[in-house]
């Protein structure tokens, strides 16, 4: 596996591979890689000859009171995992390389990105889309692979690719979970033991809501209530949202339908976790 830290270097290396006819897939990450990221790399290997992985903790997508400074940075062990999983290229740029001083242009997210995560984290999706657009322009991948755990991010990236005509196929990969159902996340490492136990309730609540739908409840508030009641049983869980949405644009449908998703964001002992389930 080759590692590049500069835009010129990665472009040159990919240019050579492309001339040889290679299909390139990009897996954008912020590092602190876990099995969820490795599943993205496995999916990328199935659809491309060259798998490029970016690791960049993107300051634009963190709010002033968020965890940018303490976000885990584990480049050496990440690189070892990537090499083991057959990634071809690691792009690990510096902040200066990605967001040069005097840079003026950003991507405006679609309106639906202002709800849910966007409402709680103003500017977050503009930061995500701006860096993803830059990565697409730097790497020029044929395909890019994202996890379904960040479902609103996935929907926003799909919208950007359609609306701004990026010639990139977006591939979505299922969330990888611990044995007890907790979705893997780089932020799980912030959880102490009691919070870690509590966090499993998020998945329990999502499954309960889906079970209600499967047993015939189609009323949106009825489906949501079946999950919310589980979260309400633990006073230490602070629910930001637990809502049924249409996956393509995060609108709330009039009745629950197969293909909709329930999205959840819950604070557990100071750590904010998100998850979702497909109906
Ligand atoms: O999902 C992430 O890790 C980040 O939001 C992404 C897509 C790498 C952009 O910084």
C-alpha cells in the first residue's frame, strides 16, 4: 500500500493507474478505523481494481463545542489495518493541504440537510459535502463507498452527486454492529462501562419500532412511540431525536412504508450516538 500526503502525489499515482485502465473506488474516512470502516474497504475491493482510502479529520464538519481536538487520531495503526485489508492507496493530507488559507468556496447542502443532524449541528453537512466534493475532485474515483450508519450524510452526498453531476457511483454499506447490537462508531471509545451498557438501548428501541411496523402499525407516531418508550425507561438517555423518515429526503411521510427508516440520535453519558433502522 502506498501512502500519499500531498494532492499532487495522489493525483500522479492515480493518473498512472487510470491510464492502465484501473477502476478506482474511494473510501473517505476520518480514521480511527474499526470493523465498520473495514467493511467499506471490503465492499470497495469487490467493485474496483484500486481502493483509495482517505483519512482526514475534517475541521469544517465540527461545531465549536464538538470533539474536533480530541477526535482519535491513530494514523499508524489505521495504515496497518488498511494494508491488511488490501487497500491500494492511503491519502492522508494535512489540514493546510485540504483547506488552504484563503479558500472561499463551500458546498451548500440540500434543504433537507437542515433537519435532524443539521439542526443540532449547524454547518455540519456543509463541512461534510465540501470535503467530500474536494476528495472527489482530487481522487476522481469511479465509485465511492459510505456507511449507512450516517444515513442523512449518505442522503446528502447522493443529492450532491446528482445535483452537481459528479460522475461517481455512490455505494452504501450496512452498519456493522457489536454482538449486542451497538453500531460501531469511532466515538464508542468515549463510553465508560455503564454508558456502554446503556447504549444498547438505542438498537433495542429501533428494533422495537420496526417490530411494531412489521406487526401492522403504519401510523408514524405509533411506530415511533414503540421505540421511544424503550428509551424513556432509562432517565440517563438524552434523546435528540427518534423519528421515522423517508430515506431519500428525510421528509416525514404521512404513513410508514417499507423502505422508510427510523433515525435516532441519543446522548449517553456525554457521548452523542446516532443509529437507524430500515423498515
Ligand atoms: O463519515 C465520515 O467519516 C466523514 O463525515 C467523511 C465522509 C469522511 C467526511 O469527512
